[in-house]
């Protein structure tokens, strides 16, 4: 049965009654019906069904998978509105007449479209599931964007082979969800323009201009990598200098590493 949901929770004596609906009919479970009629358990209604097999016809009852308190779903017999009334007429308990009058008034109000107080717990469950679904979708979208960016960058001819290898491995890591650090290539120590500038007491801009003018931005003196921009979530190209690059810059600038 599709779209079966609790549309009303109401109290009959000490019994909490949940009314289900599939937008065409309304239903109650065999267990709740048994409690409302004052039976010790559902077996009494099962005996009524055995004596009156027609109650298994879909006009009166059907079976559907409903969630139990343990979170699992079990096949459960649920009675249609006609089935509820039929069982109350066949029941021989003191509460049968009282319950029949009460449930008729309840279901009549629902058919008229009067205010329906959906069970609070059920609403919370729906809202929580919706939030979880949205969070999962956002996470998957973020992962897909990351994978797309990484794979796209592996085709960038301006990047070093090590940088391309690293991004390819990180893409595989995102796809599989497994840690792939063991496959990362060994990398030499690299320094940003800001770090190199700090060594010589000059600005990062000075380092960049000097490296450009002297043709130092190549694999001999460092690596071009992708790094996150300070001012946005985008990744930008950045040249990092190795030890040879630092020494070359120091020689050109006539500087030695500045000590604290």
C-alpha cells in the first residue's frame, strides 16, 4: 500500500489510537483495535476473523508493512473503516458499543476535513528524515564538485607531474571513501612566496616579480600547485619554491636567510 501515514492520534480511555490513511480510506491496526475493545491481546480478534473469513476481504482489512518500536517493519493487519465497524459489531465486550460510537465520530470528523492533529512524534520523524536527506544531498553535491575539480585539474599542463598525481589520488580517495595517503608521491619541502619573502625580509610580491623576471618558475626551482584562495572557496594556481629555488632567489636578491 502506498503513502500510508498516520493522520490522527487520539485517546480512547487509556489507549492511544493512531488512524492511518492512504488518502482514500482510513485504517486502524489489529493490535490497537484489540486494545480499544478491551481484549487482552490481538488473538481475540484473530479468532473473530477465523469465524468470519470475509473480514480478510480488502473491503474490510488488508496487510501492510508498518514500523514497530524496534525500528523494523512488520506485516500488520489493518482494518478499513468498514472493517472497524464490522469488528465492533461482532465483538462481545462491554467497550464495543462505546468504542464504535467514539470511532464513528472521530472518522466522520476526519472525512469532513476538520482539523487533524498529526502525531507529534511522527511529524518530528518526518522533519528529521527530511533534514537528513537534505544534508546527505548537500554532502554528495560537494563531493561531486570536488571530484570534478580534481579530475579537471589533472589535465592542466601548467601543473607539475607531482601535483597532477596528487590530485588524481585525491579524486580516487573522494570516490572510494578510502584513505589513499600510502600512494601519494614523496614530496620535497616547498615554500610559498610569502614564506620565502619572510626568509629574506622582503614582500611576497617582490619574490614573485624576481622569480618571473629570472625565469625561476619551473620544475627545477619548484612546483605549480592548486591551493585555496584566501578570499573565496575557489582553488588557484600557486608556485612553491624548493630549496634550490630559495637559494637562487637569495643569490639574485643578494640576501641571506634572515634569522630571528
